[in-house]
């Protein structure tokens, strides 16, 4: 595998991994009862402190 | 040893009295404020510096008219004031925010809070408006009548009197004076004694006066339940106590307001002097804006003007951004000439995808600027009044307005705002209707379609009309859906309209700009994070596998083509053979009746986690597919020239008027937001309603898009 393919694979893998991590974090927030959305609304209408 | 906690001060008051504005002024935080009731639906806290008196923890609570909590947000207040929130302390003092223009009604809550036995300071907010109305308030007399609790005049919106409020908090904490309490008529007092004795004997706790009152007066009995006082003995005691009140000549559920208002009328005698200045200007404007026939017409005209201005004003900055993206693409692409795969990832993937998304930033900024102005001016609450006719017809509560209005920006705060609705069934029906509202994530989709296909062909007037129409489509579908749900499924009882019209005011530039900035930051951060990551994945799925045989077959199939045209054909063949292409083509027959080709199908499917993803997805697929031709890099140019390659529509434009309208209608109705579905599940206590909402919206979107496409291709003449 050449260097170009390695760089592209790393970029795609990082993007995928980041999205999965974000999805898991949202699920955790939801389980804790706070807003799971990534829209920042938790700052506008927060459930707790 | 842990340090002693700072004193806790709770900010309490009727809705829309400026609590959150005062909270922001006292703490320096940026809690969301708005010129309509119900903006705060949960507690929020911050530190407030009292100068030499030290610091306190200030907690901003949702607005409420009475401690007789009926809705979840009101329950938060009662629980916070009685120290019943797990892990929270009982407040050391209450800062009661009162609308200075309506003391009698606002002080009813103060009179109830006095029963809690917590030190209190009173802020007569909106003092500037009271002055304009010619009201003169004797603050000293009111303070003396309330038993010496500090009372100050302020205008948090203008930043007036904030230091006096700080001093009043310090004084309330130092003096610990309790406000004078109402005197109960003898039969009511006897009934309260009976309830107190029963609570003491049954639960072994000494209830406060307020707790005994809530147990006796609240018809729903939620206070007794929170005490853990249940069973037949409770019912027996309450029935006996209420009978005692009834025999004394009072209605047990009306005795409380009667006693408090009698107390307040005496207390306010001579405190307020009417100067005679009328509220005539506001009333005259309302007569016009709330007129039965003229009101909806003006509302439609305002919305039309808003979107026309958004398009017109955003045209130039959008062009600059697109030119900037082209320049960047033209500059970066040659740097990667030696590595074509990396070049494609950067130029066709990241720059085209994220650039297409970012080009809508000016429209988002201008839209939120105008929405902020309308909100702050007080017009949005009037819009609610106009819309109430629609809501009441379909069985939704008047309180549904705030969640539905919030839904136009983002469904998630809209869903959280349904907590202000008392009736659980009405709350559920509203939560079901909120995702139908046209949130700002749909805006880039409409803007792309309108500016690329409606504006250039039919003119800017139709461009704005299509935009307004798309914002109404969700509402038009939400109404019958809510009607069926409230009348036949949930059987919701009709609710009275309870929204209080706020005063008109000049929007505060700082607040409007701050909200605009917040939305812009959110949009840009989304472009740099979620959209960026999804773009990279969509690019990979549209680029691989890269079998050289595909290119050979394309060259052999079209021997007459040379140069750029051949290169374009090869690129298109690669995209068609990619994983994304194969998947899109496999699913495309489902969307064929809506007039969507496989690239639009891919965009639609990729947008289920977040609907704005379609813009960047189309940016990538069209950029890759158009290959060498995409020298401009502009998505709309590539889309305008896209043609059906095969089938009965071969050679005709993919983005015909019918397909464009169908696509917009699909996005207006489809439930394409993972976070909204998850929040709906959270707020309705399970996945049943979230799944029902997702399925209903998706099916409706497909049916409506198919209907629009089929109707337009049959009946509308081509442009």
C-alpha cells in the first residue's frame, strides 16, 4: 500500500471514528437526561446546571 | 474541610417579567431570553457578586403564575423552592421579579411565596415601561406593607437598577425578613390545621404552612404524592378538610386566590398612582396586527418580506463565499496533482462538500437577525395569537405556541419547551407536531433549490414565495396530524389559550446580535465537525472502488468522445460504479415516483442523521461525477446541467420544477434528524412515540413528494 492510500485511509477512518464517538457521547448524555442534540440548545434550555 | 457553600438565591416570577434578562445582568451569563413567555423551561444557575456582601449562587427558574404546579416546569420551581430537588439545597432567599406595570396580578405569586417562610427581596422590573405608562410606585410604602422586605425598581433590559438589586439581595440575606402573609378566613384556617395535624401524625414530619396549603388547595394532589402521603386515609382527611371550607361558604379550590387577592388589595392601597398615560399606542398597533382578517394577511406579508430580504441581502456575500471556495479549490488542487486520490479527497470531497454547506452562512445570519428582531419586538407572541385559531381547531393547547415557534429554529429546544404544557396528552400531541416545523437545518436545502432553480427561472418573487410556502408545508401537515391525534387517538380535552401578550419594545441590538452570532457559530462549527466528517465518508463511498476496467469500459463505449468530455464520462462512470452509486441505484426505484435520481436518493439517505447533510453530499457526488467540467466547483451549476442518462426521461433535466418542488416538500416533512428522534423518545418516556413520529413523517414526506412530482409533471406547463 502506498503512502497516499495510507493517508486517505487514515482520514476516512478518523472521520468515521469521530462520528461514532460523537454518537456514543450523545447516547450517554441522553441516558443522563440531558439534551442529546448537537445544536447547543442545552445552553439555552438546560435541565440542570 | 469543604468550604461553606455560597448562599443560594432563587429567581422567581411570572412568565415574561424579565427574570432571565435580570439573571444575565446579575451573573454575567448568557441565558436565553425572549420577548414571549415560557423561554426558560428548567433551572439554570450562576454566581452573582454582591460586592462587600460576598457572592451568592443565583438560580433562574421557569416563570409561573402560581405555586399550584400543574406542568413539569412549574413543578421544577415548587421543588426548587421547597428544597425537594435531589442534591439541591433549599434557597436561603427568594428574589421575586415582578412586572411593575401589573403589581396586583404579579404579587399573587409573592403572596404565595411568602407562605414558604423564606427571606425575600422584590424587584419591580420593567420600571421604564411603568414610567412611560405614567405609573408612580411608592416603593418605600410597598416595602413597609410587605413587612420590611427590600423592594427595588429596576429595568433589567436597560441595565437600570441592577446594583440596587444586588444590594437588595444582600439586605434580604442579612436581615432575613419574611414578607407579611395573607390572613385565612376561619374555616380555611381550620381546614389547614386539620391537614397539618394529619401530615404530622401520618408522616412524622412538621410541614411548613406552604406545604399544608399546597396539599389542601391543589386539586391534582401532586404535593401530597411528593410527600409520599397516599392511600385512603389521605383522601379521607382532604375530603373532610375541603368539606369544612365548603361549609364555611368558600370553594376549597378558589379560597386561596380569594384570600391572597383580598390581602393584596389592602397591601397595594396607595402604593400605585395611575398617571393617566394610556397604553393606546400599543393597543392601536394590536388592533391592526391582531385583526381577524388583516392580522393573518399582515403576518403572511411580514414572512414574505423576511424571506425576500434574506435572499436579496445574502446574494452578494454568498457569491463571495462561493468565489472564495472556487479560488481555494483552484489553488489547492494543483498542489496535489501528483497524488490524484488525495487531490480528489481534498478538492472534490472536503472543499466542495464543506464549501457548498458554508455558502449558506450569510442566509442563516440574516434569517436569525430578522427572527431575533421579530422576537424581541414582541411580534412573535402576536403571531401566536393569530396562529391560535389554527391550533385550537386542531385541538392543540395555546401553550403549544412556544414549542412550535422554537421548532422553527431547532426541534430540540421546541421539544424541551413542551414541558410547559400541563396536560400530558396535549404535551404529547405538541411534541409530535414540533418536528413538522421547518427548522433552520431545512433552510440550506430550500435555499439551494430556490436559488438554483426557482429564482433564475421564475424570478425572485416566486423564490421568496416558494420559501414561505415550504415553511408553511410542515405547519399545514402538522395541523391535520395533530387533529387526528388529539381527537381520535389521545382524546385531548380542549385547552384555554393562556399566552400573555408582551409589550412592544425596540429590539436590543446586543441580544439580537448575540443570538445571530450563536447561530452562526453553531452553523460554522457544524461545517467544521459533523459535515466535515460526513463529507469525508461520503467522498470515500463515492470514490471507491476504483477499478481501472471501469474507465476502459467508458472509453470503449464512447469512442467519439475526446479530451474533457471523455474525462467527464470516465469520472461519471467511476461514481456510478462506486459503493455509493451502487447503493443509490439499488434504492432509487423507491424514490423514482418522487422524481429523484440515484444521486438525489443518495443525498436523501445520507441526510437521515441530519438533513443539511444533503447539501454537502450533493456537493461531493456532483463534484466527483462532473470531473473536469467542475472547474467552477459550484454545486448549483453542476446541478443545473445534470440530465437523466437513461430511461424514459433520458436527456431531460434531473432538477425539473417538479423534482425540485418534490425534493423540498420531502425535506419539509421527512423526519431526518437523529437528535430530534432521540429527544422525542427522551421527552415522551420511550421509543414508541419517537418511532411513530419518524414513521408518520417519512411516509407523509414520500406521499407528498410523489403527489407534488406527479401533479406538476402532468398539469404544470414547463417553464
